[in-house]
């Protein structure tokens, strides 16, 4: 298969395979929370294939609108909306207290409600709304020593209700307010997203430290110091996904009109906390 770029207005790349050409229309993608780890990678990938990207952000700037702009002026004309907005539940610079807990809730639920309101009020809504939430929906519970952790799929019910599970449930409920008769709604539950660690300096290569985004910076330091360890029994599952696969899934559900409903964005099989710890220690 070869890939060519069409210079005619409104058309992007097209693939030529077995003597036939398949056109892919350029899209305008609006991303809520587009400056984060996943959002930045999605923006870059969408632009690289010829799409136009507008970010919804707390600060104004080129190629951006603010959440206040969204509430006042509504959604710009676009083909797809992806919501990735929300403060990370783990912020080492912040004390975990009631105030920060409320910030986490508001940053995910209230922004989603604003976006859903704008989508429903749009006279010409986008084709697809992709809402994201965490794999924490399934909750946690303590297992007996010989008991294996069950495999969970999109139809599984929460095993236990803790704060992350409650948060995801409320987050998804806010997204479910979108008018599904006018807009195709895809819900993606995202695992722990991992990316490459860049070790550019000699010291970085020697001490196995470097630049990374996403979950890795939060957990890397103990391993770099040789004191990383598994948590408790180490039997807890750690559903993960590589950033490249995460972006591939998002672009796939944007492009494919036959995708709708719920998807888990995780790697196949179950990796335990202990297995992940041992692999991280040797990386």
C-alpha cells in the first residue's frame, strides 16, 4: 500500500491499494484538554495526517478556545470532539485533601457537562463525540491468597466502589447526557498510558533517568534510586496501554462510523503490579 496526499481542498491523504484509491476527508477535531500527555500526542497525530485541530483550554491562544468561550459562544463547526480534560488524580505537588479532591471532580465532571451542553445546543453538531474516562470504573476488592484476579470486559460491573470508581461513574454519567440521536457517542475507558523515556545525556543513560510524560514520571524516581518496590501483595492488576496504541484507538473511533458505545483501551491480558515493578526495575 502506498499513501499519497491530495492537494484538492477538503481532501487529505488517500491510500492506493490493489489498484483502488480510498479517500479520507480532512477533519476538524476539537479536543478538550488537548495540552496533556494524550491530548498533545493526539493533536500532533491528527495534524500530521492533515486534520485541523482546535483545543479547549483554560488559557486562550492560537488554535485554542477557552472553556468560558465554549459556554458563551458554543462549539465551533467541527467533525469530531474528543474530551480528555481533567486533572490527574495523582499530583505529587499537591496534598490529597478535600479541596484537591473537589478540584479533581470538577475538572472532569463539570467540564464534561459544559461540553455536552455545547454539543446538544449546536445547530450542526459534529459526527462523533469521544468521551474518555479511567479504567478505575471497575473498582477494587481484596482477593484471597489463591484467588486469581478476574478478567474484566466492557460489560463487567464494578467489583467494589472506591473514590476512583465513583468518580469514573459520575464522569461517564455526565458524558451520557449527549444527544445520541444526533451525535455518535464513543466512550473509551483508558488504562495507565505509558510512553518512551528519553535518555539524551550521559548521566541519564548511566543512571537510567530521562524525560517522560504520563504515568512514568510519577513512579520512575524510586526505581532510578534503586528503591522501587511492588505495593502490598503485588497481585493488583495494572491495565496499561502504550501512547501510540492509545492514539491509534482514538483516531480509529473518530474515522469509523460503525464504532459506538463502550471500549476498554488497554493492552491484552493482565499484568500485575509485581510484574510491572520487576520490569520497571530492569528498564
